[in-house]
C-alpha cells in the first residue's frame, strides 16, 4: 500500500508559513493539507486563495485544499487558479455536487468529496466517475486539535469497500483520506480500516521534530497489514 502523509498547515506557525511548509516536506511529508474555513459553513476563519498562491513556489508537493465553505464554486475556481492540486468540498455546501466536481476537474485539479461524521456516504452513489479522492472527517470540521471520533473507523471501512468495488470494475484508483485527530498512536488502526492518506495537523506541527513524528507514523503504517 502506498501511504501518504498530509500535514495540515492549520497548526503551522502562520508567521513563518513558507519555512514551515519546506520543513515538513523535508521531514518526509507527501502532501500539504490546506484548510479553508469561512466563518459560515464552519465557525472558524482561516486562509484563502492568496495564501495558496503565496505558498505555491515553496514546494512541489501537491497542495490539497479542503474547502469548508458555502457556497463552493467561486472559491473552488479561485483555488484552482492559485495552484491547488486537489480540491475537496463538503457535498452539503454545494447546490449542485456533480457540477462542482466537474468545475474542479475542468480546471485541471483532482476533485473530492468530504464527509462529516454524520454525513451519509450515499452522496457518492452517482458521482464515483468524477471523484479522485474521498475524505472522511474523523472530527467535526472547524478546528485543529480535536479528538478522533471512533465511529469514523466504520465509515472508513465502508468507503474502502466502495472504492475497492469501483476500482475492480473500472481499474481507476480513488484515494481515501482521513482528517481529524490522527496521531502516531492511532494511525495504524486508521490504515487498517482502509485509509491511504492521512491528514495530521497538531500531531506533526505541535511537536518540535517533524521528522521524528512522520518517521514514527510510517513505522506504524508499516505494521498496518494492508
Ligand atoms: O479540516 C480540519 C479541521 O476541520 C483538519 O484538517 C484539522 O486541521 C486537522 O487537525 P488535527 O486534528 O490533525 O490537529
Ligand atoms: Fe482538513
């Protein structure tokens, strides 16, 4: 299994963001997770396309933009222009999920849907062909540093079953990302449930030695048995 670790810059030092991104990639990160919150769909307010554009020259790692905004379409287009590689959004926040997925892919990015703890995976039913990534939230969206909600493991297993059935039928791969409360001490269980891409904000940026945390996560992943 090809596992990917995606540090969330929500827990980085924003006064030194470029350096924080270079450091985490040098420490072994595969993807930069970029949390966009609008103080409307979620209570917090974070960063927009200008910041994405500003960090783009600091890394060649894919920038994974997690949109916690409503409405979605205008901002999705702006992030595609600002250098995002992957753009995910919450289906409840889009008036027309299929159209938003198309808009993101037409702009040259990978597209994905994000599932809150209480959101049904049935939003996937008719759009699998337009999805490159499924993101399962293991906390309620809005803040870093929350505790992993154990029920998310069942949803990860259900999403993995859908992906495996789809890949067996079409040959096309879809990534399964998990976001919220992922740490060294639970990443193995999250991987065993079927995830291949792991967002970790406070677990990585909350420690002084990013490489030590990422190495410890990879050591756990090597034992996951998938
Ligand atoms: O999208 C979100 C929160 O809404 C996340 O990406 C968090 O930033 C993850 O932070 P940790 O739970 O890993 O500290
Ligand atoms: Fe996120």
